[in-house]
C-alpha cells in the first residue's frame, strides 16, 4: 500500500519501519449476523513496540484483538507471525506461538500466594530420595523472584495470598506468569480500567519495562493520556474499521480525538 511521505516519516519516527513486522494482520473481518464487528482491519506490529488501540465503545477493538489471540475466528483475512501465515483455532495455539493475552479478570487464585499463582498448573517438582516427586517450592520461589525482577516489579512479599494485594500488584503477578513461557506479543484489553491513578501508573511502568525487554505490546485503552505516555503508535478504530495509525511522537491529542470521532484519518496517519 502507498503511504504519503509524512505517513512514512511517522512510521520511521516510531522506529517501526526499520524491522520486519512481528505480526501482520491483513483484512481481518468478523460479522455477527448482520453486524460488522470488525471489517477489513489491517495492522502491522513490530518487535519491541507498544501500540495502543483506541476508539469509541463498540468500535471493534476487543473483537479485533480476540482474532489475534485465537478467541474469535475471523470470517476473512490473514494473520502472519514472523512472516508465517497462522490460523489460530484456540487461545492455546496463539499462546504456543508466543501471543499472550492479559484478560480483565487476570484469573488469579485469591487464596494462593504469588509463586503458587505463577506456577499454577505447571508446578515444578523434584524427586525426594531420588524417587518420589514432590513440589519444588524453593525453585518456584527463586524463579518467581527472578521473573518479578525481570519486569521491574517490586512486591513487598511473595509468600502471602494475592487476595491481600492491590490491583497493580495483581497485574504484576499476572504478567510475570505470562512471561514463564516465551512471549513475543502481549495483548492487554483495558488493563488500567479498574485501577486507581497510582496503580495505573505502575502498570504503565511495567509496560515500558516489557518494551525495553523487546516485547511487543498491544494495549486497548480509553485513556488517551495513558496511551500517549506509553505507546509508540496509536491505531484508531471506528465502526469495525481501522481509521488510521499515527506515531505518538508526531500526532497530537486533538488529532487522535478527531480521528476517533470523525472516523477519518488525519494528515500524519499511516495505513498500518
Ligand atoms: N459475541 C458477540 N455477538 C454479537 N455481537 C458482538 C459480539 N462481540 C461483539 N459484538 C458487537 O461487535 C461490535 C464491536 O464490539 P467490541 O467488543 O469489539 O467493541 P470495543 O471496541 O471493544 O468496545 P468497548 O470499548 O466498549 O469495549 C459491537 O457492536 C458489539 O456489540
Ligand atoms: Mg472492548
């Protein structure tokens, strides 16, 4: 697709055009009966960038990311990861390919401590007397500390139930758990929506930290201040379609609001 010169500059500004895309979504569509939830949506995600997906309620943001992570099967379009076409029928298949999704409820077990939550369903064991398998709690705690350190999360305690933790601390646990496997793309659907100002700020710091470590993050948010502070590029959706993508370094708050409202791209937007 041809880009206007300033659109190309915008993509370059974000460091996006320098590498091959990690993920290419092309012409994704999902209809529910006569309703176009997502129509012909195209977006490239590059290694190590944070892209925010914004738009009004019902614009198709959640449906779009659900197609990327295997929750919803597209009616049309294609998804390529590292240049290879993939078709996910289940979230487990997307996960195996390195696409993790952080859901709103985080799915933590309240009465379990941090290490127990992180290793839930994939506990480490060792052999006692070389015979009986027993839980290897020391190794799980050590890996937990290591993971939390990797994402720069400073939890005061890891041996107490997560029930006693704040929203932001719980997010850190959920993110650390995702990183147990090899992750290339982390998708977050409104992770800050239920958090207070301080907690939301900590999640933004976490995202910035993950980005520094080379992860690609796709985040849905209604909060444009958050979006401008954490994202490299912003993809605007309306009525199921991608209106345009702008680099946060070159677009203004007002331009993004105008795109959300009018459904028309602004001067600096690129197609993907
Ligand atoms: N399972 C479904 N069955 C029928 N319609 C659906 C389904 N999921 C989404 N839709 C419809 O598709 C459209 C897009 O919904 P979607 O949840 O993707 O929007 P969104 O941009 O995430 O909105 P919000 O900001 O409110 O979360 C809406 O009109 C919604 O009602
Ligand atoms: Mg949504």
